[in-house]
């Protein structure tokens, strides 16, 4: 029996999720501090990442979500019916920010892929309720992107 290899972008998303999730508890105030957090993460311990010049898909996601989190929260608030953003669980808000960022700012990631990847991460880090909650909000956001009422942006 062969074991399927985990796609590199899925691994990068998982790393981005873990770092972004941690920022809910230990926020950073500067891009430099964010880069140091990324470079010092356990996933990067053996990679000798230069915190003055981080790179890679995981870093792009981390930096993008961190830099745009207020705009992302505004979008999430539009689709989180009866939920204030600050009341959404830390796992769920992190997954939502990551996926909405990909939908709006990453032209190389189709909305369906962003949703699927968020669902996969919710299976790994959340529970059944978080999966359904995240899926519902992201599905509504993807429909808004598709019908043009929510326009993709450039980073």
C-alpha cells in the first residue's frame, strides 16, 4: 500500500495556519517581528531562514493575512450572519482569514481550492462544528466573488 504524499502547498497552509493561530495569543506589532516569528517556528528550525528576507508560500500567506486582517475581518463579518468577528473561535477565525485572503488576494488560488483547503485544515485542527461553520461562510464569500459583489484585490 502506498501512502499519498501531502502536497507542498497544503503543508505551507498548515504552517501558515499554525503561526497565524499563535498570533491570536501573542500578537506582533511589526513586519520584522512577524518575520522573526516565522523564521523561529518549529517547522523552520532546520531551514536557516533569514528573518530579514523570508520567502515561500507559507510566508506569503502569513504576511498577507497579517497585513490585511482588518479588511479580511470586514469581509468575514458580512457573511457571518449573527456572529460578531470577535466572538468567532480562534481556530475558525484563523481558517476564515486564511481562506478569504486566498480568495481575494491570490489570483493563483481558485475560490474552490481555498474552501477545500480550509476544510482540510479544519479537519486537522478543528472539530465537526467548525468545519460546517467555516464552510458556510466561505461558500457565501465564494458566491459573492463569483457574482462580482465581492471583488478580488491585489496585495
